[in-house]
C-alpha cells in the first residue's frame, strides 16, 4: 500500500516519456523535443536545489558536514577516477572493439557518470525509512558533489580539447586549484546572496505582497551569478537556501511564508516531473543510439562496484572519528541508493562532438545507466532494506512484555543519551549561536521578530503557578481527553505548544503511512501480526492497543524532507502529552515538598536572597522567587541556543508566591523552607536559585536545540495567548497582555 | 557553556572510577565535562533541578523516573561518582569477554542493565512489580487515548504473561525471563560510552 509510490511514479514518468517520445518520432521521424542542457541547468534544476536548500535541516546538516564533505569530494573523485580508469583498461584489452577514445575521454565520462544525483536520491529516501543521519549524509553528498563534478568535468573537457599530449603537470595543478576556487567561490556567492535576501526581507514589512518574489528572485540571482562567474551554481543556490532560511522565515509574514513554501514545493515537484519525462522523451532518438554491449555493461558494473568499495572504505575511516557509527545496513543503503540522474544526462548532452568523438556512445550509455539506477535500483531498494532488517530481527511474534519493556528500554536509552550529553554540547555550535544571536540576528531579523522572541521567553518565564494549577484542574475536570481536544484551543494557560513547534514540519509521506499502519515502517513483526489472526481476541486487542498507542522513542522520529508533502508533525501530539504529564507531576511533587515543610520563616534570609538576584519584577512578594519547576519549553525559539547567557533573564516569578490560596507570609515560609532544605545540602543560596533559573533556560535551550536537531524549520505562529491572570505580583512591564504580541507581529 | 576539556588529574578518584565502571579515561573525562556543564553553579553536585533542566527529558515518558534513578533514596544531590556509576550501566558490553569467575559482576552486564530497568519499574523497592506499579508505568508510556479500563486490562495481561509463580506480581527473575529474547545488551548500550 503506497509502498514505492514515488519511485513507481518516477518509473512511470520515464516510461510515459518514452511513450511520448515514441509518438513524436513516429510522427515526425525526428526527435523534436529533447532535454537540452540549457533548459535543464537554467530552469529545471534551480528550483529543485533551492527547495532542498531552503528546507534543509540545518543542525543535522552542519553537524554531519565533515562526513558529507568526505563522501561528496573524495567519494566522487574516487568514483570518477576508478570508473574512468577501469573502462580505459578494459578498452585497452580490446573487448569494446574499435572506438575513437582516449584515456581522457574515459576520465571525462567517468566524472560525469560518477556523481550521485540529488533529484533521484531524494525520491529513494522518501520511501526507505532510514535514520536521519544516513539521510542527511546521502542527501548532502548529492548536493555538494556538484562542485566536484563540475570541476572534473570542466577540467577533463578542457584537457580533451587540448589534446592528450598537451596536458602538463601544471594543468593538473591548475585543475586542483580550480576545484577549490569553484566550490568555495560558489559557496561564498550563495552566502552573500543569503545575506542580501535576509536583509531585504527585514525591510519588507510594508510590501508584504511581494515578499515571496524576493525569495525566489534573489535565490535565482545567486544561481545565475555563480554560473556567470563559472563557479558552482548548485552550491551557490544551495547555500543561499541553507543560510537564509532562518532569517527569512523569521522576517516574512505568515502568508508569505506559506506562499513561499508551497510555491517552492510546486516548482520543485514540477521540475522533477518534467525532468524525468524529458528523460524518457529524449531517449527516443535513434540518431544518437550507439550500442556497445561491453561498454554499457561494464559501466554499470563498475559504477556499482566502485561505489560500494568507496562507501565501505570511507565509512571505515569515518567510523573512527564519528560519534554515531554507520553500520552495515547504512552502508548498503548508501551504496545502493547512489542513483544517477538527470544531471549526468545533461552533462553528457553538453559534450562537444567534435572534441569527444564518441559522444553518442556516451549519451546512450548514460541514458541506460540513469534508467537502470532509477528504475531498477530505485524500485528494489525498499524490498532490499526490508529483507535486511528482517534478517536481523527475529521472526517471532513479540509478547506483550517484550513489546512493553522493549519500548521502555528505548526510552531509557534516549534519556540516558540526553543526560550523558551525546547530543548537543558542541563548542563550535555554541560559539556560532552566540555570534548569531549577538550580531547576525540583530542585523538580519526584524526587530519585531527579535522582540517577540525575547518576549516569548519572558512569558514562559513568568508562567505562574496559578495558571499551571488552573490548567491542570481544567484538564482533570474535562477528563483525560481534554488534553487532546484542547490541543488546538489552548486557552487555559499561556503555554501554547502549537505555536512553538514547527508549524510546517516537512514530514515524509511514509511517516504518515507508518503511523497508520504500524509504529515502524519496516517493523515486519508488527505488520505480520496484523495480518495473522491471533487466537485470543482479547490478546489481539491488547496487542493492538499497545502497538498503536505506546509512545514512540526518539529514534523513530524521523521527519526530514519531502518534495511532495508539507505535513504537520504528528509527533508533536505525543510530545505535548508527555510534556503535560511530566510538568504536572513535577508540579505536584514540588507542591508536596513545599507543603510538607512548614518552618518558621526567616526574613533576613529572604532579603539576602533578593539582593543576590537581578529582578525586574516588583517586590510585592518580596521573598525568594523559587523558579517554577514547570517552565514551559520554549520551542518557539528558532534562534536556538540563544540562552547561553542566562544571567540577564529575570528570575522566574513562579507565582508560588503569588498564588492566592497561600498567603504571602505562608509562601514565604515555604519558599524559605525550600531554600533552607536545599541550602542544607548546598551552602550557596544564590546559586541554587541561579541553578533553577539556569536549568530553566538551559532546559529551554536544550529543548530548543533538540527540536531543531530533529526538525530545523519552523515558524512561530503568532502567540495565541489566553488571558493571563493578572496578579498583583506582576508589574505591568513584565506582563504582556496576550493579544498585544499578536498585534505587534502583524503590525510590523 | 563551552566544552573545555578537563585534565584527567582534575577528576577526583579517577582510577577507582575507571576500575569500578570500566570506562576508559577518555570517557570519564568526557562525562566529567558533561557533569560540570550540567552543574551550572559548580557546586560539585547535581541536583534534580539540574537534570530536569535537560529539555528532552520532559518529553520522555520515563524521563523523571530516570532522573530519580540517579539519586539515592531520599537524597537530592548526586556527586560525580554516583552519576557515572549510573551511566556505567550503559556501557556497551564487550564481546568475547570470558566470564571470569571470582570477579564481581561488571556494571554493564546484562544482569545489571536489567536490574537498572527493574528498579525503574519497582518504585517502592520491594523487589516486585505490583499491578499498581505496572499500571503506573503503562500510564506513562501510553497515549492519552487509551482509557483506564483498557490500561487495567493491558496491565493484567502483561502480568499474567510474565508471572510464573502466580503471586500477581513480577519478581526480578520473572522480569528477566520475560525479556530474555530481547537484545538487552544492545538496546541498553550507548556506543559512545566505551
């Protein structure tokens, strides 16, 4: 059911193209429509690459950049060199018959056939449930290897033009240098234009209608500029998208954002469709058909074999340096998923016949290779992976206990991962986010976006106990289902989870399907179980319930990129539920500890505490503000990691003090008691407060970071703040009435 | 919040820790850095608040229970030694290591991992997972949509399946038996912690 949807679609498109081409040829006896390189490179490819860059999960991308670069650069060079040389070697042995080719021609051919194609790769990975690291590696590789391909292609093209005898060592060196120039130059161009775009969108508040236009025009400009300067245009537009996404999404208004998203998806999908169809049409061109069995077969063999070898070697090297290891199954997917696509075809069509005598042979071979990889490999990769995974896992039907405890283990592992800090602490990343927050965001983001980011922080800071209690009470009154129903109309509390979470998370289609069918796409056990009938009906029901409703562990959250879908993330609900529950529990435990202790207060102590803190709040309730244990996670903040400097944040007025059911004196007692209790074990009282404060901020930033690491694109919807209970302790400066934020956003 | 690497000599009791937990020195150093990063005020101890400051734990169904596992009964603070002791359970199991008799059970053995998990279920530490405790865990791990009746049903069946001596509760041995087919060594190991 919907298994290889996209790939079947592509295969069908090619077939359709073939069919159409056949009609055209039959009618005219000439091939009127072919995929000309110009059309491809200037009109069809940019939208696809821009789409990839704009929706790229940045954290993941930059976190794995080293790996990606290794595969993209070294891997492509390896593929090109080995394929070219081997073909030459085989040619020398005479199997291919008489051809008018030299070594350089083979190398040229190798370079254009070596590159993994971004267009095709994505189609594959939308079907195969792979972990996000693997995805980003292959995806990133397919985007970045353009630089290598372009350079190699140009270098060998010019070598061929010069003639094999005239190539000197100097030229080789020049070639290597040109690689750096092309790639770094392209990246630089992209970044410059990203900067420009962000800056422009900062000032477009009065011309909202054309905001989407800016995005597309300036991105396309980056592509053209790079092309004009003979730099890598794909890299330029990729990095333009990658770098600008954060600021553009912060700056432009909602409607523009939606427009941009949908248009980009539309253009990208459309381009992809056209490309594949054209591939089919272009193939029906008897003039170019030259068949050389040995050449074609060997090409296919070589590219597959060398890709596998290359991947294995590089992975082996990388695994020494990587935190998250790449396993066999990852390597299989990487090798098998290295599809060649339209880029290769376009490049081969660009060849000059006069210089490359056997152009037609190359073209035919390329077509066949592309078709083969896309159709055959594309269609079979999913069954292959399934088979591999099934082989690894057991075939029996898991018992209830195993399911339950297995899931528990996964959760435990996730938690320990988080505690031991495997994800997150990264010096460079922190430095960058500091730089970004202090300088870049100020320049590139609208003031309102910056402000709302800060204000949101403060709002959540000031979540007071009363709101929290009323929220919880409300939930309990309405029954357990209230949590679900209230997800969209969260008017009980100023904690709005729908806002902070990415509102347009790109989720893979298969994720949706997965959710309905079973918890894991390739969880054969679950699938089988559903098909088989279990003797005991009650057993079935229990298994079914458990299977369906057990919370999924983090490893299964994979929502990355899809060319064809923009879908809300279903896992938000799960996170929300768990979060509510956790916070409620913490709240209750905190309450109970507080109530449990009741000692005479010590005023001077509380004053000492006050002095230690920087506070913006009024001192209506003078005693220690014990930061609430239930700070709302500030998922909104796209500017992740902005909270490293937490000392400026006012202490959370948790409102324990402001709770009306407790008299100030009493709460003073209790807060004092809490503090004392803590102080007993910890001599420094201010530090305790600060700990709590920092914990909150850290929590927020960590949560934010984690959110972004999973899905890095989102946009804050205007906060739908419910009416905040105005309490005496809140000075109006801190208390932002709910709707003003919204207004502010829309006004600006 | 930078990631400055600590010098091994800065870590108290480094050798004993390495011996007890089996971690390499690099891992201990790394975990010490993490400990210090979590310990914002450089108290030398971690409180529950510090751990609760890790955002991801709030959206982990068992997050709070795991946090509590780091702290001894009734205490609110944990030092580095206890911290790393808990993490030692998650060290990957060395393959091909012969079970030398006479040596104490290593902390990352399957048995220890299971004991850690069992401890999370068994909140009152009576050595058995009662029906209530099972119910509590299930409630944590399952979505809102499941009603309480369904949950009771599931809990019943889960206990029934595992309970061998018919006492209506799951002892540690029964627990271990019920998950014997699961690849605990892999599922409860962090590759990073070598």
